[in-house]
């Protein structure tokens, strides 16, 4: 089953950023997007994940053209089916890690999985305030928050940027197991070649074009 289908996307801010980008993602698969800083990877992620309307082209998620959905359908899609892990993680600062997860699971009608917390190595800090956690711990809380929603599609922009190599590899394994178990898909932006090479497809953003590596 095709989860994501992007057709001939182009975007520009003050100057053209990229053009004619097409890609598709099937259930159980992952796509890595690599490329130098400023090449447009995050912008492409925003377009693929319903946050930014492209200048040209279209994005279909689960067979729906997302930029033609009404607001209600879009909110429902984001809440239930999409998991977004951003470069800077937007945790609620005044809350504990656990409360941050609760917000996501209450909205999506899921439950917090203690095994996931243990595998991410955050089970022992889960009741601490987010501001009392290290950068890498906060990053893992934001990964747990997204995965606790049980999304069908995960968009992860440098999700392991604050983690050491071994922990990053552990997180990747958690993602891989999740995709298999839930027939979900993932688009991963990363500068880490070791992480990218574990994905089903690798694309490089270069000179405004996206090419499969
Ligand atoms: N909202 C915006 N308005 C104007 N320009 C923007 C906007 N968002 C991004 N840009 C510009 O588009 C270019 C690509 O930015 P983008 O964040 O997509 O790069 P990136 O490949 O994710 O880089 P990095 O690896 O550093 O995260 C940059 O030059 C950036 O300044
Ligand atoms: Mg970026």
C-alpha cells in the first residue's frame, strides 16, 4: 500500500529552492533524505507532512490530496496518522516528560507503552520536568511522544542529532521495529550516513534536485 505519493513538487522562498521532486513510500518502508545544510530538506519535510503548501505539485497521503482537505480533515489526519519529530523538539516545558506523552495519547486515544520508554532509556526520568532533562533525553521524550500516538507515517527531521552513535542506532532499531509491526512508513532527514544506509531508499538533495542514491 502506498502511504505517501509526492508528485512533481517545486518550492521557492526568495529564490528557487527545488523543483520537480517526486517520491513515494510504501507501508513498511523508510526513506532517508540527505544533503548539505540549507539545501531544502526541512522545507521538503514540511511540504510532505501537510505543514506547507508547495508552489507546484501535489502530495497524497493515504490516497488523499492533502492540500485539498478541509481544516477538520487535516487536523484529524495530523492528530491520528502523522507523527512529526522536528529538528527542535517542541515539548511543553512546564510539564513532566510523562505529562508530555499523556497529551499526545489522550488526543489520539492511545496508551503509553512502558516497554517503549524502557527501550528509549527514559523510563527512569519520565516523571521529571522536561527542563530537568538533558538534550538527548528531551529528544528521546519527543520520539516517545510521537510513537505513542501510533502514527501510520513518521516524519523525522534529524531525530538523533543530540544522541551519541550507539543511542542513535538503538533509536533507529526502535523505528525499524515499529515500521514492521505497524505497517507504517518513515521519512527521515539525517546527516548521519550510518543511519541513512539503514533506510529502504536514500535520496540526496543537491542543486535543487532530489536524486535516489
Ligand atoms: N519560512 C521561510 N522563509 C524564507 N526562507 C526560508 C524559510 N524556510 C526556509 N527558508 C530558506 O530555505 C533554505 C532551505 O532551508 P531548509 O530549512 O529547508 O534547509 P535544510 O536542508 O533543512 O538545512 P539544515 O540541514 O541546516 O537543517 C534556507 O536558505 C532557508 O533560509
Ligand atoms: Mg533542516
